[in-house]
C-alpha cells in the first residue's frame, strides 16, 4: 500500500479552517493554535498557543519541538504543560523581535538564531549606524505615526492591505483568517 508523504508536515495547519488543539508531552490539553509564523520560504517557524479561557497572550513555540496530527487536528509539544505555561509570551499587538525569538529558542533548549556576542566586545566594532541621526527625534506631536509608517515600509498615508498589518519593526505581515488564527509571514 503506497502512502503519499506530504513534504510539509504543517500544510494542514496553514490551510485548515478548523481549530487545532495543542497537547503537552503527556497528552494533556494545554490550549489551541492561535498564530502560525511563516518564514520567507513559507515554512512554519513557530506556532502561537492560546492557553486558558481569558488569555490575551499567546505562548510562542518553535516547530522543532512540535509534532502535527492532521487527522485528529492536534499538535503535540515535546515539553511538559508547566514548562510551556511559563515560556515567553507575546500579545497580538506585540512585536515578535529577533530577541524574543532567541529567548524562546533558548528557553526550550534550542540554539538561538543570532550568534552570541563575543565576550569583551559588547558592540560590533564596525557598527557606525547606531549613532546616526534619527528623524523621529525632531517630530511634532501627531507626526509620530507617519514616521513609524516610514520605518515600517508603508508609504505615508497608505495603509497596509485589508486584513494585513505590519508589526512595529516591519518584520512580520499579519493576516487574520476567518477561523481566528493569525498567519504571520516573515518579510526578510
């Protein structure tokens, strides 16, 4: 009997309109998938897990410790519920920065994405742009939004496409699906 092997184990979660439950390593239900983070190759990098009834934050879980079961619409995380509960969180209006990604990865025992800084050299020696002039300093009240839009890459007066938002750093596009899951696409 030939079985078709799907090269992308997360294809179902990216395309499904049904809710996926999330379970810990002891098969205890801990929440549901609330966010899916896709990299520039459209591969899933992280899932956001909404835990509890009134939770306003999601827990960011790297896909390296996740197993998907499309048939039963569930995701199993290779960690205990208590460990997942205390993992770094993010709010829907928060930015998922490279620093947060590194904190999440190291929390779960994975290598960070950013290389560690050399001891004794707290700042890169060739970093001359850190102290460059910043036009946002001399803006009048009310002009801040226009400056933030310029930094995020959205031309002034022009909004992102309907249903999409950019985070403060312009690193992720956000798209809300009808089933309540937010798809985040990395803009590198």
